[in-house]
């Protein structure tokens, strides 16, 4: 059977086999916050903002990476989930140095939007105020580690779409950083094709155009959609 | 074990009090008075490691009243690092925004903060000595003053998209030109704001006619004056050259590229204040103290470059036999004349087609390891000095703000007022009000960042010869 029926927040939904809870929820206008997920890239369930409760399962599951199943009963907005999500966003803010006022994506930032969405009126955790580096060695782009939320979108888009695999993660725990191979300055990386895809998919102000000043950077992800459509229409298959 | 006492004074953040220490001699007369700025803000330090392109956005947050000044100085420092000359349209647009900024800030200073002192009297009921008291007694003037400020704010918004903290000037020019539909709105507003400024000027002149003693006692002392002027010596509040004159009107420095300021200006620190004390290197410290801001800018300028302001400048200069006005009280008059110039300039610039059609932004990379940006903020010349590595990451930042440069002037003013009001240990009534008004002449950021309405919170300590505090007067 190719059609699956399930319940999301008391709404009777149907979806196709292989779809994720997140996709079906979206089709039914149920809003689930996401950060690492981006249509066109393989889900990695890194941020945990899309966690949902599924009846009968002992743990919370990420909606972006969990396939729908017949008869599933999903809750996306319980008190417990709301509390967790706000906490996740607060932790993200306390871990980086997110100074919205002077940030290049102020007003067009997915983390900022999430803050509003989960009702974060203040951060209950102490800020870590870690010292981060800015890498502006690239001729066109800048990488500001202090804003990175480790969603890995840049890594995936570079690997899966551009095929260059410039970026990856290094370090552990709180010291995880997105880095180029051998952690050389971005400008010296021979694999980078200067396509800027990583910059456009980055949800925050961690990757941006070199000349951008505060609030000036608006990301354009329409290229991903074009690539997806092209793939589906097999325009690159000889 | 011997006791050790550690005294932390001044305490940081003083809850918004201006702290003043007055030292008395054996006979209870004032030996010295000091005005302390006890706020320390770490901007210079925490900007290190950031990108120079971010600086306009970051440094404009230093102030909520004059963010535009930091924005423009910072963008200019960026231009310098890129080693470029911005397009003419961008230059005019920046001049226009700085003009609007001066209008709004000066209108706030004169009509909202200072006019209650003149209109209602220094010793009038403090509960009424504020803009509301003025509205009650002089409704027309008060309303006009508020609208004058609004004019400046709205022009800033039309250019930058918002009234406060517009991130509009960028290294290389500006982000957006003025949209043409704004032209008529601005032009229609001009006659009213000109009229308001003229009313303010008339009013101020009649006040000083009747109150010569105030002019005499309010920071009336010789000093050097520093500011920007065009190459021909005419007034320019944004992209001129540094000129310095002495109190006799002799030009001691001229046509100095502001980007070379550090060859002429040194900075000294003092134990009693967190502000740095800039001074002219060739005259040493403290002999080379200078004043900046409206009074200085008018003293150094040969002409204003616009007709109405030019007429007024002549009268202003006639207040002193050698054309150099020394009384800090005349800062107020100077402010009004600057407003006039700025309105006339805005009128001129909006009619220049180039600002709607011309190229307004250029791009470039890091071409120099150091950049300086200078602009005249409402309160005085503002210097942003950045050092960067080859990728544009800041390695060092130095900011010289107007209030810092007037610090010595404010000290002298307080000193002079204290001497006039304290005799043989006897403190005359009204001293606090005079000190407050004396400080307000300089319109230091403090006066607005604390309480715009009502009185300035002040703490005065009177200290005798042996170092004991004999009296503390606190007004919250
Ligand atoms: S740089 Fe941006 S896209 Fe890459 S992991 Fe960090 S936040 Fe995500
Ligand atoms: S969006 Fe699902 S875990 Fe990030």
C-alpha cells in the first residue's frame, strides 16, 4: 500500500510511504521548528528541534528523519516538547556569540526566527562567551565560527550537491567546529569551487558574503529547488 | 597584621550620576574641581578579532542619540582600509545624513534639555524645569522644537530606513540612495524648520543680552579649538581637513589630513576619570588642551557656506573682539547656527539629481593595514582608527570621542563655576543648578543617557586640604 494514514496533533493525515513526519506535517499546515533540516539535503537530525512524541514509543523522535507509519499518532506541541525546544534554542544562544544587532543576517536569520517561535524572551543559561575565530581568507566569503550552530548544512550541500566536500566537522562536544581539511584557511583550500552554496544554505550569519554589513545578507536557497527539480526531470542524465 | 585598605573610587557605573570632586584650600576656597566620567565601555577591546566591515554596525551601538556619527566615522575608516574614494553621490548622501543627525541631536540638546534653564530660569521649581514646563509656558516654541528634532530623525529614516541605528553607511559608500518620492516631503518641511531655528536664535540672543554674567562664568577660558573645515577654511562637518586655532584666532594647524590625526593628537589618561584626555602633541599635556564641538567648529570656520548660517556666523563672531568666542555657554548659540547650516545643506543636497541617479557604492578589499575615519559628531570631532591584518580582521581599535576631548573643558567649566559659588567654605544656593547647566553646555552623552527629563543626577564631594570629605551633596 503506498498511502499511509496517521494523526498529527489530532489531524487525520495521509502521506506516501517513505515520507517523513516533518513533510506530512508541513503538508497539513502543522508547524514544526527545524534548523538542520533543509529540503534537498540528506537529513541528519543534528539539531533536535523537530522532536515529536509518537504514541507507543518510549523516546522522542526527530520528525525530519522519521518515516511515517500506518496508524501513527504524533504530538508536536506538548508542554514537554515546548519546554525542550525553548531550552535547545537557549543553549544555542548561550554557546555561540550571537549578537543580532550587528549580525549580517539580522532580520533574516533562522535562529532568530526560532527564538521568536519558541517564545525565548531571555536565556536562562550562562553565556559561555567562548573565543571564536573569523576566517576571512577567502576572496568572496567569510566564516564566523561564533555564529555557527553546527547544523552541518554547509557540509552536506558541499558534499552532496557541489561534490567538493570542502567542509567537515572536527573536535568533540562543545569544541566541535566546522572546518576545512587540515583546518587550513578557507582561502587556501584547493577544493573550494567558490560556488557559495554553503553560504546560501547556512541558516545563520556564520557563512556570509564578504562585503555584507549588518542585516544586509539575505540568503537565497532557490538553487536547491532548481537542482532538485532538474534531478527529478533527469535533465542531467544522458 | 597591618591593615590594608583598598578604595574603589570612582565606582563603575555610578548609577548615572555625574560625579564631581571639589578640593578646598586652607581657607575653604576652591583649589580645584574635577568632573569624573566613571563609565568604562569596552568597545575598543571587544571589537578586536572582528571584521572591519562589521564596525559601522557595531560601533553605532555606542550611542543611542548619535549612532549616525559612529556609523559615518566607521564607514570612513573602512573606506580608508579599502584605499578607495567613495562616489560623489555617496559623499553627498553621507553629508546629508550627518546634517540630519546634527539637527536632531542639537534640537534635543537645545529645546528639550537646555531651554528649560533659559526659558524658566535656573532657579525655578525643578519639578517644572523641564520640557513639560516649557510646553506649559511656551507651547508654540516647545512644539516647534520637538518638530525640529522630528525633521532630523525623519530625514535619517528616509535615508537609512530607520531612525535609530540605521546600518546604512558602509565601507565603500552607502547602501541605498534617497528615493525620489522623498524629495518633495523634505522640501515642504524646510521653511518650518528654518523658522523654528531662527526663533530659537532670536530667543537665545535676547537671553544673553540680559544675562551677561552667565556668559562670563560658564567655562569662559582660553583653549585651542579643533575641528574640520574645507580646504578654503569654510565649514564642513564631515569630510574636511583638521584645523586648530588658539584663543586669539591664530591658526596653529591647518589642512591636516584627518587620517593623520595621530601625528598631532596625543592621549593622556588620568586617575580620576575613565575617559582619555586627548591633547595637541606640539603643546604637550595639559597645555595642549582643546575644545571640540559646535563652539570649536564655528570658531575655526571662516564661513558657513550657506547664506542664512553665514549671516548668523558674523554675529556670532562679533561677540568677541578677535572673533574667537571662549564662553562655553555660547555652545548653545553655535548649535543653533549649525542647525541652520544643516537645514540649508539638506535643502541643497536633495535638489541635486546626482543623489538619486549616481553610483553610490563601490567594492574593494583590504588594501591597507590601517584606516582612520573622522567625522564631526554633534558633540565634536570623532575619530575611528582601526588596524587590520591582511584579511581585514581587526587587531587594534582606537576611538576618540567628542566627550573625551571636551573632558578638560568640562573640568575647567566646573572649576570656574565652583570658584564663583563657593567662598570661604560657604556654598551658595543654586550651585548645583549652575554646575548642571555648565556641564550641559557640552551636551555630554551623560546628560542624555541618564535622565532627559528633569534634573541631572549629580554627586558633589567637597574635600578639604587634608583630604577629608567635608560635605557630599547628592541629587538624584
Ligand atoms: S556554518 Fe552555517 S551551515 Fe555550516 S554548520 Fe555552521 S551554521 Fe550550519
Ligand atoms: S530539523 Fe530535525 S533534528 Fe534538526
